[in-house]
């Protein structure tokens, strides 16, 4: 009897450890998502009793399909996500490869590279907003100084720019800001992965005569591919919900050139106070994130089928 009870306890214990995490996941994620989906079928203004909410069926979704602002936000979000994740991945891998070996001063460089990751997004937005200011920003100061020192460079853009007020420069400015803050995230993960690679495989490649580039392209990166894909997926999800830095720096302007979906949701919910329609956009954001995530995971682990005969 005691032996059976012991075996039953061993089966239950793992579920007891998992149970708190499941409860937190349900309360903090699943219930809000389901509630947003439910709310998307209603017209409800913030601050009014729920009894005043009007059931609209699929009208909010039909409205979304013809909303130019939503289509613009989706396009801005996709561009912003593509450039930030691509450049951050390339720079993060390059920095990790450069500081992989124990060289003199490597610990100092690693600390410097990690510092932006520790700064609050609000502070990051304020720092870069002031640095990019057209009149007093330090970046414009040095651009103008270089242009004055070498006048021919003025024809190539070495003059003062209203970066955050220019429809063509505002989004690149946000991309640079995100790269500055989040490249260390990829750098840390890739560096840890590189240092965990088996030495036996590296030594065998060297013995076979592999050059430095061949070691990277044919040995290290293929072995690191699953980790790179997971890291990329984490960044894509994080970029899709980016809000604070964009809110502080441009608030979606000039016009709607930097209005990502998360900011569109914020404006619709808290400025226009249209919670039903904001929920529809939230559902779209979740759907796009899921589709991209599943696509990346399927690319990493494709279903392989074999046919005989």
C-alpha cells in the first residue's frame, strides 16, 4: 500500500510544481486574450457602464478591413520588425564572434555592450529624443561640425536634420534606437551559445584544414542555428509589442509614419476610448505574431515525410 502511495505521489509531484506557472499563465495571458476576443464584438467606450455596450457582431472586423490606418500600422510594424531584428541579429552575432575568445579587455567590452540593455525603455526614448533634436541634439551638432569642416560633405547630407520630424528619417531613427538597446540581448545569448560548443568538433575542423570563415559558416553557425532562430523569435515577439520608446520619441508621427500596431491600439483604446475596436486590432496583432512564430518554428523543424518505392 505504501509503495503504491509513493508511486502515486511521484506522479503527482511534477504537476504540483507546474500548477502555479499554469495558474499565472491562465490569469495573466489566456484570460485577457479571450476577453479581448469577446470585447471585439462590442462597441464600448471606456468609463461607461458595461450595460451600455452595444453588440456589433462582426462589424468591428469589417471596419478594420477598410481602415487605412490599420493597414498603415501593419506595414509600419512589419518594416520596423524586419529591419530591427535583421540588423540586431547580424550585429549581435558579429560582436559575439569578435569577443568569443579570451582577449585582453574582453570583459570591459562585454560590460559596455550590455549596458544599454539595462536602461529603462522610457529613459532610452528620452535619451535618443534629445540626442536627435534638430536644434540642441548632440548628433546634429557633430553632423553639422563635420559638414562645416569638409564643405563637400554638405551635399551628402552632413547638415542639421529634424530626424524625428522627417517622414523619411523618423522610422530609421527608431530602428537605430532599438538596435542600440537590444543588440546586447542577442549578443549575450549568442556568446553563451558559442562558448558552449563542443571543443572536440572545433579541433576536428581545424585538423581538417578549415579556415576561420569556414569554421564560422560551416561549423559554428549551423550548430548555432536552433539558438539563433529561438532568439530571433523572441525578438520578433518583443518588437511587435514595442510601445514605450516610440511613444516617447514620435508618438506615431510625423503623420502616421511611425505608428506601429501597439501604438495604434493604445491610441484607439485610451485616446479615442473605443475599447471594442482596440480589441479587434489587438486580435490582429496576436494573430500576426502567432503566424510569424509558427512559420519560424516550422522553418526550424520542418515536417519531413519520406516515401518508399
